[in-house]
C-alpha cells in the first residue's frame, strides 16, 4: 500500500519540506553538542586561522533558538499563506482546480490583486516565483493531481524520501522570492 503524502495547495510537498520535519532542530542539537567539546575551538582555529572565537556565543544562541523551534504545522494550516487564502476564496482544494492556472505553460495568469498578507507578493506572483524556485516540480504534481493520479504523486514523493532527498534538493537558489515583491 502506498503512503498518502500531503500535497500543499501550490503543488509542493509538506513531507519533503525541512521546516515540516525536525531536521533543522536535529542539526542545531548536533552542532550544540560539538561546541561542548573543549578541543573544538582549538581545532577549528588551527584549520582556519581567520576563525573568530568571539562569534561563537552568538552562533550558539542562534542554535539554541533553532533547537527549540516548533516544526511547521504544514502548508494547509498556514492561514497567512497568500496561496491558501486565494484557493479558500475560490472554494477549491489546490491550484490545479483554478481556472487561472495554465497547467500547460505552468503559470498562474490571474490578475495580481494587492496582497492581504504583509511582506508577501500577490498570489499569482508568489505562485509563479515558487514554481521557478522549485523548477516546476509543483506544476508537475498539479498536472498529475488534475489527471486524478494521486498515487503517482505519492510514488514521486515516496521515492524522494527513500533517496534521502528533500524540497531543498529541488531549489534553484538563484531564484529569490523576495525580489518578486519589488
């Protein structure tokens, strides 16, 4: 039997998102354990003479915050997501059901209305930016969803998880979503 994975409204997968797991918290815990080792600073200083020991306390503080940071509850629960608000207003499940999504071209052609969410661009601009950033992986999922092949999406997500991949492995880091707000 295929595990049922959660597809976000925009076509991304919450199951592949580092914010929706404890990977960030686990990494912070690991690094904090490294800092307990009294030889750590000495070894780092030998390897990199430009290493500044005075920056360690601020870095440790950041790690302590991250260690206790709660995982994201999942995209469906995010009320401040402009895409979630858009689909809620339209009464649909996800973007694949929207008349403004051109699945063939992989873009949202809705007229961009002013965002109701501070610091976020209008839904079409944000959606198109997400699609570019994630190399249209979400568009592929929405196309599969529109064809009613949810098992195929589950297989894709399951394979990525089995291969140790996350959403981060899909990201084109040259795409900055905040630049789309300008």
